[in-house]
């Protein structure tokens, strides 16, 4: 099914960056609908397929993290907010690495410690550290407002998801460099549009 292409708005480049038209520079951000339409139009290109697969790995990783966090913190009370967040996100990072490397970037064979494994875990650790800060804030909010354990669990889950959403684009750009599949310039337009 072909999706009709909408003409770019006056004074706006396809990726929402400043463009010059008749001497005036106008910067307009693309709406979410325009971004989704742009990715949909690119879905059959190698870069579009890669971005969609990366998104699916993020969904899978988030679901694993969400489920583990819900069980460890919400149901079994094994750790507090911070420990549960650390555990859940570490568990979710393992399938994320293999899916990202094999399915998204099409790499096979033995992983390279310095070029692939360490950079992946450094980025994952940054995301986990950010989510731990969020979990600590969630704990303080819960204590301040006297939230029930169920409400606290929902808050910790929401903060965890928000933490990783912030790192999503940055990780995509870094992983593209790690696994060296496409030159960064080819992906700029697609990532900016997403």
C-alpha cells in the first residue's frame, strides 16, 4: 500500500532543520504524525528496516525490564526501588545486546570485546544509571506522598520507561557506529525524522 507523500512545508527541510528560502530562515519541528509518515515511507529501505528493528528491540527490552521489575519489586519485594531497577535493566540488556547485534545490524560470529561489547555495556550502564536516579527520585516521591506499594510500583515502572526513552536516539547513533553498518550521514535524515 503506497502512502502519499506530503510536500514539505514552506521553509522547512524534511528533517525539521532550519532551511533558507528567499533569504529567511525558518525552523519548524515535524509533528509526530509527519515523523511516523516519513519512517513509514522509508520502511523498505535498509535504513528504514534497521530503524524499525531497533524500535522492536527497544519494545522487547522494555517489556522484559517491565516484567522483571514488576515481579522483583512489585510482587516478590526482593529489593527496593533502586536494586530492583538495576536488576531488571541488567537482565533486559542481555537479550537487547544479542538482538541489536544480530537482528538490527546483521552481525554474526564472535563479538569483539573492545569494539562491540564494552561500548554496548557502557551505553547500557549510562541508561541504567539514569534509571537508578529516576528510581531514587520515585522512592522519595512515594515516601513524601505516602503511596501504597502498588502505586509506588507503577511510579517506578513509569520512571524506568521514561529514563530509557530519553537514551533511545543516542544509543541508536552510538550503536550504528559500533557495528559500522551504515555511514552516519545516511542515517541522519531517518533518525531526525523519527
